[in-house]
C-alpha cells in the first residue's frame, strides 16, 4: 500500500460540491441528499485516514504550487460570480466555477505525479460546459446548480477514491 500526497483533496472538494448541489434541491429532499453526501465524505475521509494518515510529502516547491492553484481558483471563481451576477448571468456561476476547478485539477496533476486529477479535471470541465448550456436553456437553479454540484461531487469522490487506492481495495475485497 503506497501512500499518496494530499489524500483528502478530492474527497473534501467533493463534499463541498455536493453541498452546493444539495442546496438547489427542496428542503426535504435537499436535506436527505446533503446528509447522505456528508456521510459519504466522512466515511471516505475516515478510510483515507486509516490508510494514508496525513499522506506523503509533496515534492520540493509542490506546496506553494498547490496553494497558488487553490487560491487562484477561488479568486477566479469569486470574481466570475460577482461579474456574472452584475451582468445578469448569475446562474452561470456554479457551472463556470466547476470548469475553473477542473482547470485547476488539470494543473495539479503534474504536482501530484498522477493522471487521476487530469481525468477528474477534464470531467469537471465538461460538466461545467454542460451546466452552462443547461443554465442558459432553463429557469431555476436545479440544472445549473443542482446537477452540476452533485455531478462534480460524484466525479471527485470517484477519482479521489481511485487515486488513493480505495477503489483497488474494494475490488480486492470483493474478489474481482
């Protein structure tokens, strides 16, 4: 069992995206979906903590690169959300944010020396583009916020579990 750098990154990001998506649902269903997502995130973090602890250290200069990517992505999302709201296209904030996070994941892939963040980033960018089309073609927050948020959460859980070896462990236990 090899340790990986930043084992919680995708899982925690998935929990955040799942929360964003669940907020677009009605109070009853949204609460149940949110609880299921937070429970999944907690279970995955606990499994990763047992398996990897705090993870292996990043390569030299990796920590500053990761911090620059995260801060840059958050700043770009904030500026885009304010600008889109000012222009009357606030419904595009979540899909554009998803695409920005996807772009950051693409740039994170070489730092982690793994292809899973590249694949996850590509999927998030496609999801963001699809969410943008849905937002421009529909009314309400269900498609641009709900579908994109829940979809991004599921994508990040899947790729995070793959990158950290949780999926391989499940395959071994089931005998496949």
